C-alpha cells in the first residue's frame, strides 16, 4: 500500500534523533523529501546526511530554536525556498524535566512552556497558511500520556503537553474543511536519547541497586513487558501523516504498550 503521493515534503522538528529521527527515516523510505530541524545544527545536518545516504531521498538539516519566533520564520522560509512547499509537519522537539512541582521554579516553567507549547504554536502559525492555500496538509504533534493522566515529577512538562493536545483539537476544527488534519501522538516511556540521559542521571543520584528496583517497577506497569522504542511511535506517526489518514483529525493516539488505556 502506497502511503504517500509522489513529491511530498515533510518538516520534522526534533529531527536529529529520537522519535523525530525514527519517523523521518520511515518517511524517507516512503520517498518523502525531508527537512530535519533541531537546535543542534551539527547534529541535525549529520542526521540529514545519513538519511540521504541510506535512502536516496532528499534531506536537509536546519538549525533552529522553535521557541524563537525569528528562528521559526527563518526555518519556514529556508525550507520553502528549498522545496517550495511543506506538506507534512511533525513537531517532535521537546525538553524534559524531573522535579516535583515545589522543587521547580517559574523560570523552568517558562522554558518548558516556550519549547513544548509555544514552539509548536509558532510552527503551526507559520506553516498552516501554506497548507490551507494548497488545500492539503498533515500535522502530528507529540504529547505524552503524562498530559492525559498526570505524572509525578513531570507536572509542568505534562501541563505544556496538555496545552498541545487542546491546541491541536481546536485548530483541527478550524481548518478541517481546508484539507488539513491535525492529530496528536502520545507515547509512553520510550527509549530515546533524551530518556537515556534522564535515566543515567537518575541512576547516578539513586545508586545502581535502587535504580534497578525502579526499572523493574516501571516495567510492571506495561502489559507488553517493555518500554517503547522510537520506531513504535514512528509507525503510527507515519500513518497519520500519510494520504491514507485524511479522515482522521483532532485525535489523540496513545502508543504506550498499554500503560494507559483511555
């Protein structure tokens, strides 16, 4: 089954690694041209080069901070100049936290909201007009099951991601008749580089024995017996970005090994 019409162009934020890169890799194998975006310019350009070599698709790396309106405008212009359009948009850029609410500070809330909520808003505000004009677009924003049910030590991350869910549902209602869909993928714990860095920090602070018990307790909460891999979420995202998902919009799809069943 062919998922994409020939000539589709995708923009993927957080595309240098993790779920963003895993999805970009699947899109590339489907023949989609790619603009990978990340705050780490060297890393994202290397990721784009690897994808081009592996799949033969056209892929470029763009350095940008999606919390900056100036950077987002430059990013969209640069991608538009290269490809003339953006058909598909995946927002996978994010930062994480691991603090109780009372340990956190307003400065940390501000940074989280700017990257995880305002960033997707800025991107959509810049990208959607072109999609609406061409009467075609697919958008997927990443959230988290912590935003759906709450999770200790992730309060302000969960709050920002809950905002993403509300925004996507609302905008989906506004642009649906223009041939543009917006959906949300909400992963459970996923073995990304970002999570690996967080887990390494936890292991160091807790000690290896206590951390090993924590890992066992976490796995007990997943009926599938494992945490996710980036490719698990990437498969669902790729479908929602495809031509075949034209009647799916305003939805939140959990890819979580059964951790939360809503």
